C-alpha cells in the first residue's frame, strides 16, 4: 500500500484532538467569564446607581458649597489634594482645572444657559438640566454667580494597580491554559497514542508487546479490549499458519511419490503433462511454505556477506532457473550492476527467490514486448546505505486501482487466468515478504508502458549486521 504523505505541523495541530479540547476549554472559560462578569456588572451597577447616586449628589452639593461663591481656587486646590477628585471651574471670573486629563471633565461648557440670566422655572438653582455631557451631568454644579463646577474621580493613581492585577490575572489564565494542555496530553492524548501504536503493531502482525495501559477509566478499558482482540487474532493466525504448514508438509510426500511413479511410465504426452502438473503443485507447495515462514515476525534469515561478484553469480543462477521454467524460449534481459558494491549481510537464497519471481513475472507478462525486461541494481550510500533492485517490463501494465493489491497473496488482476498463463498470485507476495524480512520495502508502479517493481533493501557500507 502506498504510504501516506507526512502531515505538516500546522495540519497536525488543526486536526489534533488535544488542541480542540484545549480550545473548547478556553472558549467555555471566556464565555462563562463574559456572562458572569456582564451579569454581575449589570446587577451591581443598577443597584449602585439607585442606592448611591442620591448620596453622591448630596455630597457633590456639599463640595460645591465648600468651594464657595465665587469659587475660591485655594479651597478648590486643597480639596483636590485632600480627596481623589479632579475639579474644573469655568465662569466669568474664575477658570481653573486641577487635572486636565481626568475623565469626566469636558473641555467644553456643559450648558447653553446665557450668563446673567436665572435658570428656567422648575430647575434647581445649583443644577442645570441642559447638559452637553449627560454621562457626568450629575457631577456638575452651577453657582449663583454663573460659575460651572465639574467634579470627577481622579483615577490616574488607580490605573497602575488594575493594570498589575490584569497582568497577573492574564498570567494566571495562561498558566491554567498550559496546565490544561499538559493534563490533556498526559492523561488523554498520550494513552491514545499508545493505543494507536499498539494497534499499528498488531496490524503488522507483531503481537509480542501488548498495550501497557493500566488505567481504571474508559481508556484503560479500551486498551484491554484491543489487547484481547490482538490475542484472539494471534490465536487465529497461529492456527492458520499451523494448518497451512501441516497441509503443505503432508502434501509434499504424496507428491514426491507420485512424481517418482510418473517417472516410471513410458514416454508419452500424458506422462509429460502429468510431470508438469506435479511440478507445478510442488512449486505451489514450496511457495506456500516459504510464504508462511516469512510471514512470521521472527523469520530466520541465513545472512552471508554478498558483494558485486556474488550478484553476478546470483543472476546467472536466476537465468538458469528461468530457462528451466521456460524451455521453449530463453528469456532476454538487460542488466545494470554498480561498479563498486560493498559487501552486505543478506540471505542469498531468499534474495535469489525475490529476483527470480520478479523477473519471471516481468518476462511472462511482457513476452511479446519489443524490448526485454530491464534489471537495474543501484547502491545509495546516504542514510545508512540502501540498495534498490528495480525490474521494469514493457508489457501492458496494470490498472491503477489494482497496484495496491498486486502483492497480496493469491491476487491476480485477471481472475480468469490459469496458473500456466499467470500463476496463482504468490510470486510478488513472496517478493514483498523477502524485502520486509530484510527490513526493506517493495514498491510497485506503472512505468507507462509496463510495470516497474522496486525492492529497497538496507545495504550498509561497513558490512555490519542489518536488523530486520
């Protein structure tokens, strides 16, 4: 199966369960805080204005009386220094302000009452009702001689402390957010990652290490269920392997006896057909046995150091095997080998099986092509050392939707083909098993025209042991 392209960090963050949970917590906290603060402000603000405003208005009247008529600047200055207040005086005689930046002190007159005329009937003599700034109108007073007094809270000294409290609150919120993210990663995401890694191991057929997640919650229960499922799957696979191995072993002896008996028959077309069928059955059983051996995670490989000279001998052996399989026409082949290939420990028998099956598949499906199959061996010293063995034919190729299934056991693109025409679908499956047993991969792709099969195998330059 074609591996998925690696996701970018932004893509992983966007689709991260932990990020979504933290974002949900943050949004829920912000929404709850906004609703709570808005409700409390509305409730307290309404009650404060109803209960405290009359008291404040009476206090402002007393402050205006203390300033005097006409306003005394010294009294006003003493009042502004003694209390957290800002005071502005405007009038025909006195114009003075204690703090020009205090909120609530408008730079323009708060009334349109012509000086020297008494206020309209029904108006308070010390409070004018035609105000430009209604927000702070109840903090303004008009003296008998036409001076306007504006009072406001001088909050300049109060700003630094709320800012410090706000910064501390923000830091606390960020700390809580970081703590929440740590908790989500430790108690939710990391167990899910361990369960995912365990499921991936089980999918590869590695049941040696169960998921270690002892938790008394739903994640622990999920891990236990996955482990039980893996145990059942391992039992089923072991039973299947044992059955196939037993059947294959039991069939080899009768087939051998049948072949010996067929050799004693006089030469005839029927004898040749019988020997050919018995040989195909023998090869099928051998392929089944080899496939089951390589399927096991602990498949044993007989590794020996193999260099360029060994490759030449291996290809000569493969040519003889192909000639014996197709005696009617010797398969043609174009070979490219690297000039300098370091020796590396591989299983030569399994490697010869891989090359023979790939070449046999290429020659069989491209026998009528104008060009013979091409075999290319290249060594790449980067990233620890890799060897790529690529075989390309010039045949009709395979439909794109069938590429991912070509290496499955007993799969054939044309289900109507017989073994003599197209085999039973074990050749490329064995090639994939051999590559994976060596720690490599098998890649199948259309070459337009034809099919390219590439085995990528670890091949270090030092000749050190390769871990499968």
